């Protein structure tokens, strides 16, 4: 995942790990009702790349965004996975579904 740096150049984010996720949850006392580790990590890193430092001002609001998206009452099981698939499709990245079986 990429973000635009201060010079407007595309730069790779340093991906947040599982331990980073747990640290944020503990630090800001956030509990996610609809917990799925991989969904949480994807949303955390996507939001970090796309919104952190702009519409998401800091780590606290970053982890709250993750909670809001996963616990959205209008959401549904598989929402984040569908987003991931759509992102790959939009980038013309083909998935070999046999690798997942």
C-alpha cells in the first residue's frame, strides 16, 4: 500500500503488524465486536495509507476508524474481503483462487 509523501511522491507504507494492532487496541481501549484479525489488519493498513495525516489525524482515530468500519450496523460479513477483491480487480491483479483452496 502506498501514500503520497510531503513531496507528492508515491511511497510504500510500513505495514502495521498484528502486534501494532493489539498495541493500538490496548492503548486506546478499543474493543471490536465483529472481530476478524485479517480484516482488522487490512483496514488498518488501508486507512493508514489513504487517510492517516489527512481525514484521520492520529493513531487514536485510526483505530477508531477500524472499529467503526468493522462494527458498522449497515455492514455485513465479508465486507472487507469484498473490498480487498474489488481493489485487486480495479488494479487488474488476477487472483489464483486455487491457491486459496
